[in-house]
């Protein structure tokens, strides 16, 4: 849907801009001459109503002139600065909840033209711990949101619900070692497991970013469903050049790189930086009014960790 809307916005801006330009260059001068001739014949300056009768302006041009600057500004803001997104699932709990409306900074990882998403200006690269929006590799028409865990060249292992990372060896001597990502339990059973198991909330640190994750202790790991990289063991991945390994903070309820692979750099949309609105939806999911919010979580509005 986001891609379709971008295309509609581009074409609407183009069409209204062309109509406005045609009117300004071709028809507006003719209307001006017609009004001048009428004023000369009348010997007095005509009021606005009389000018409109002498040289009427087609409604399509008037509409284009009023609409063009509005949609042009929206196009620039949405394509290159910030774009709003809604969180549809709980894969990023407890960091992001269903009903959160977030702002994604589009210029964090380079500026791209809105139709083919070709990058024309480098502005930065994802860092470990960033929350990123990207085009889902198996279905590029769908936008996903996850946290960057592995950078290009990193070795990532996820085993027994623990995350291990060996950073890429670039200029370091000796190369970095494989290390367990530190995490500590800070809460328990604040979130519900439908199966009745124990849910731990942990504080984890990825790079310079401290954030929280959820672990369902009584659930087994779905090894059989993990993405198998040639030459690597199950649950182990080596991140290719210009790709990223991403995971949801709700570790046992997230379809992420563990299941479908890596995110190409070309699929990056931007970095999630803030929650600008958060609604509660406590109605019965089968209710006709399930989409109607039951409250506003004002305490969640602000920056995202």
C-alpha cells in the first residue's frame, strides 16, 4: 500500500504541476491581454467579477494551482524527511505495541527517489540496535519493522534463546571474538503467553543501545523453520556484504531474519525515531467496532529506544 500511495502521489504532483505550468505560460497571458483590452474599451479598471466574465479561468487549472503546492510539500516530506507508520502486530513488544503510530526518518540511510527507490545521496548507514523499517524481502510490497542485530560481515548465532555476535573483522588485530549479548531479567509475566507459559522481560544491550525484549521461556526453538545459510549450522548466520540481520524484540513471536534471511541495503526505508500517537484497542477482535480505539496511551508518546 505504501508503494502504491507513493506512486499516486508522484503522478498527482506531476499532473497538477504540468497543468499549473501550462496555464501560467500559455493561458494566463491571454487572459491578461483580454482583461486589458476590456478595461481600455470601458475606460476604467474592471473589478474581479467583471474580469472573470471577460476572461474566465477553466476550473481544472484553478484546481491544479490550489492542489499542486499542497501535494508537492506532502511528497517531499513523505519521500525524503518523515513518513508515518502504524504498528500492526506485537513482534516488537515491549518496545512498540499494537496501536502505536510512529515516525520514520527517511533520510537516515540515504535519500532515494520515491518510484524506483534508487539512492541518489548517501547520508548514513544502520547501526547495531537501530529500529528500521524495510521492504520485506520475500514480499517487497509489504513494510516490516525490526531491530538491526547483525551488520555486514557479522557472525550471528541464536541458540537456547540467547544471542551471540562476532563483529566483522575489518581493521582490528586480532579480530573480535564471538560474545554473548548481555541481557538481564527485569520483569516477569507482565505480558501474557496464550499457552500459559512464563514470559520474561529482559534488558539487552546491542552496541550502544539498551532496550528490552520478551522471551517465552516455555516455548521451544523452531529450528526446522530457521533460514539455512549454505555452509552454516542451524541458528548460525554470516551476514553478507550490504545486508543486515534483523530481529523483533518479541523474540518468540517475530518472523524475522532467523526465518527468511537478510535485509538488502536497497530495501531499507528508514529509521523509526518516535511515537507520535498510541491507541488502545481493548474490544473483542470479532466485534464490528474492533477497529475503534478504546483509549489513548499518552505516556507512550515520545522517542523510541
